[in-house]
């Protein structure tokens, strides 16, 4: 009988965001897949979880997936976590989920931390119909993607890194217009959590006035 693959969300900042269920699952599985064993080791030590860790990240998931599938078929229960947030959401996990679905292996995804949900809620922008785009392409296809998103009459959700945020805000102005309202959230659940709301010009001025740190979530009002 095949084992079960558990997708376990981990805190995006505050360690207290870990759920009781997530801790129990990680203590009970045979081993844990993680992006960086050093990063995950800190979290697991904090919760006294002593299970074998195996690296599973964007650079090795293609050739590591089949071994995980074999272990699941042999009855092992396995958890996958990432450095922060829910596996498969702009993080490794999709290939493994697809492989499990193809092999009819049971999967369970625990509810938990995902950066865009709190950012969307506190944005004050329409959230009944939104488009989650994750990270934009780094170079090739970036402008094509922005043009496509500008045609979506929905609230748009983007992830961005600090070193590209100024460029991305300027591109939002170019493709969405200078009257566009945007919310920027960063350091979610951490000590210096911050959300800035305003027009795109106000957000550009805000971003250029200080050095932003931490993963950033942008909420763009593109509704009618």
C-alpha cells in the first residue's frame, strides 16, 4: 500500500504561525523534503522535530522526483516543505504533485502560511475576483506577461524581490496606467511588517525613498 505525500506550509516569518497539525505531521513522516536543509533545520530544531531531511529544490526536482515516487509506492509517508510558505505556490512542489496524481498516490495539503493571502486581505482592494501571477519572468516574456495581466479585469497579485521592485513598479505604471491603485506588503508576520497603499506614483515614490527588504507582495487594482 502506497504512502501519503504531505504538503506542509511553514512560517513566512513568525515561527508561531506553525500549526499544531503541521508539527505533528512532520514528527510522524518517514522523512522530509526541503529546499535548504540548513534553513529548515532551524525550524525543525525549534519544534524538536528529528526526522531525516532530503534536499528537494528547483535545481534537482526533475531528477529527484522519481525516487520520491518510488519511496511513496513502497509505503513511506513523506512531507515536503519549503523555506517559507506553502509548497507549490511559487516554490517547488508542482512536479511532485503532478507525479503523484499520475500515479494515483494520496496527497494531503495542510492549510497554512501563504504570503499573498494576508497581503490581499489588508490591501483594501477588491478581493472577490483576483489573478495570482506569482513572480514575473526575469527577462524573456516579462513585458508580454505584463501586457496580458493588464488585460485581466481583476485584482492582480504579484511577488517581487527587493532588488527588482523599483523596475516592476515603473512597469506597472507603464502597462496599467498612472491612476492605478496598488498595495505593497513586505516582511509579512515579521517585526517590521509594513503595508503601503496608494496610487502607483505614490508607491514608486515610497519605494525609492527607502531600501526595502524581504519578499514583497504587490496587489494591483485592475477591476472595472
